[in-house]
């Protein structure tokens, strides 16, 4: 019986140096909290300074610098805080976000907005055709009544009486009223914007990235996530709900808001994270 030579290439000890080198390489990579803390110190900023500049609570800033993301309330908010803090201390946020996604199972896929826009397309706007049909029916009834009156006049009174009845204002009014009754069909001009036709029984919010790109998150009144993603400059998203829309803006300074057809005039600071809630009665002025 032969005994295996310890020098054979099948020994598991041969692979240990590679594993050790890989672990050491991972250990050498600084954590997200360490990078943000060192950049803050290098910029000469305190935690209070960063909190005041970003509106992120001091406790959350401390937690993130210690790589504790639980106080953020979820991956969506954690990513937004990392981006905001990185910009405040002049660090590129993208490598930190990629590191966070790798450590926490990847970025969650955004919820498609198609069902929302389908809901917009089927919102009730059929009052115009119903009023038009009623007006047309009224005009037909008036013309029929006039015709019936003239027909009866042929069997009874003289031709003079018939001419008087035919020239009365009753017979001439339908001709002049008909164009006025049809005006509601031609006066409204269709708009390309869903905000311009925002229904009063819903809350409609339009978010546009006009001064740069920004991450945004939108939820309906039940907490269902409507959208979570990055708006590039020039992109627009529109959200509707029966009661309220909750927004989180990663860089509020880059965003222009229209709520229920009215422009929001608040001046948001660049790089600031804003949490906003709008209902059917908003804005009160604007």
C-alpha cells in the first residue's frame, strides 16, 4: 500500500495563500462610513456642519459614518443619504453606492410607472360629450316643435297668420342658439400635459429634473412605492393618487414641482434631501 506524497498538487494548503491574499485585499478597502468620515475631516467640517448643510439628522450622520445603515429606514433612503453626504464632503458618490449595492444585495428594481399613466388615461372626463348630446337633443326638440306648429297652421288659420308665426322669434332662436350650444366642443384646447388637466378629485404631482439629475422616490397614500430611480436632466415623472403623494428628493435643488396644476415656488438648496407630502388641496397658494 502506498502513502500519498505530501508534495502532490492535490493538497488544499496550496490554495490558502490565494484565499488569504483575497481576504487581505477586501480588508484593505475602506468602508463607506470610513470614507465619508475621513472626507468630512479633510474638508474641515463637523457632523453638525454636514447635518445643517444636508438636513440629514445628526444621529443618522453618526450612524452612517459607523457603517450602521439601519436608522436610514431602508435601502432607498440609505442610498439617498450616502449620495447627499458624499456631495457635501466633496466625494464622488457613485463608487460608494456601488459598494453599498455590493454589500447589500444590489439596488432594488424601480417600480414601473405604466399602471399609473394608464390610470391617468382612464380618468373620468366624459362630461363634455354628455352635455353636447343633451344640447343637440334640445335643438332637435325645438326644431320638431316649430315644424309641428307650422304644419298645424296650414290646416287652420290664413296665410297671414302662418307668416306671423313663422317670423316670430321662437322659430329664429334655434338657428342662433345652435352655434352657441356647440361652442363647448370647440373652445377647450387639448393639452399635452397631464398636469394641465389635473382632476380635482385626485392629487397630481409632476416632478421635472430641470437643473441636473436627481434620485427620487414616490409613494401613494397606502405606502405603495410608485417610483424609485434617477431622473436625468430633462426627464419628467407624473404621479397621481386619490388622497396623497409622498416624495423623497435626493437633490431637491435640481427639481421643479407642479402640484395639482400649480408650480411650487419653494427654493430648494442644491444637494439637499427633501421629504414632501401633497394632497388634493395643495398647494394653498402658488
